[in-house]
């Protein structure tokens, strides 16, 4: 090939052609906007579209890397064979390669930004889907998350046992919901007074003494001589004392000592009455 009457070596033409191809490739790369994309339509569709754009951008980056490697190899080969008169052309080609490397770095940064955006959108979609999925009231935990799927058919004893399991595991909010569900569906069951007692216990452990007192009182009202009545009176007094209602607390303990004098709860009730320092404990009814 000749230029200005001087024949130029074939490798220089190849190098220039490589640089031209590299420049065209660099100009053809489309970079997504830097701003975070807005969700239009269903969030999952927007996320998938971003992931497709990201895959296309990665493919363009890979192509540019390949072309850049070829151009640099051509530059190095030309440098080994160059003369002083051709140094300017090689320097120009090297500047093109350097510019392409800078462009490649920008594209890599864009890829990272898009990846972060896609991950963030995926999290948003997951949260929106979780919120939009209705969950039966009885299956909600204290933090608002479903802990187990609602069963189509469950017997009263199974429901009660499941509520007790939640209580033993320290899932107080879940236990309250489960016991309330049991009471609502089985209002005449013999375990209802016990369920009310454990509702009171769950509230007491959560330091909600007002609702705890209500649960204990319902236990005594439903079964004044039941298995949980003595313990309910003891705990009722403790909840009332925490609410600064000392007189009502003493009434609960006095009834405990009077109605269940031989119970373990009554022993504790007598101690609490003495500690309150408000006169003698009531006598047991004949």
C-alpha cells in the first residue's frame, strides 16, 4: 500500500484497521442510564427486563475486551517491527487503545451499578409479594410473618397442643393467636379455661399486665374450681400488683387462700399477703 508516494508495510494497515474496528465497537456500546429504573407494571416483569439488559451489557463488555486484546497484540507486534518514521502512527493507535481501556472501565462500573439495582428491585418485589399474599389471622407470628401454613382440618386438641408448642418455643404472639383461635372455634370445650390461662401467661411474659390480668380473670370466671383456678388467682394478683392495684391484688390472693388452702399456689399467696403488710390473711371458708 502506498501513501504520498511511499509504500507502507501491510502490518500498519492491519493495525489501523484493527483500531478502526475497535473504535466502532466502542462507539456502538449502549450503556443503560445511571439513574435507578422505575418500576412500570408488575415488579417481577421489570426485574426480568433489567436482568436481560444486564446480560446484553455483559456480552458487549466481553466483545470489547476481546477486540481490545487483539488491538493491543497488533500494537505490540507493530512496535517490534517499527521504524522511527512510523512511531507517530503507532502512538496514535496506542492512544486509541488507552481510550478503549478507559471506556471498558466505565462499562464495568455501569455493570456493577445495574447489578446493584437489579438486586435491590428483586428485594422490593419479594417484599411486595409477601405483603400482597393474604395470611390467615391465626397463623401470624408476633413479627407479622407466617410461621406455618393453615391446616384445612384440625381437631380441638391438636389446635391446643399447637398453641402450647408456640408458647414453649417462646413465640408469645403466635401462642396468643393460636389460643384465641382455639377458644373462638371451640367455646364450650373443657380446655377453654386453660387456654385463657395461657393467654394470660403469654401476655404476662410480654409484660402486658393489663391483658394478662384479663386472661387470668377469664380463667377463674369460666371455671371457679377448675384445675387452673388457683394458679390463675395467684398470677392475677401478681399482674394487678404490677399495675399498682395493691388492694385488688390482695383480694385475689385472699380468695386463693380461702378457696384453695392446700394448694401450692396458696402457699405462695400467703407469703405475698404477709409481704404486703396489710393485716392478717383471710380465714379459710368452712
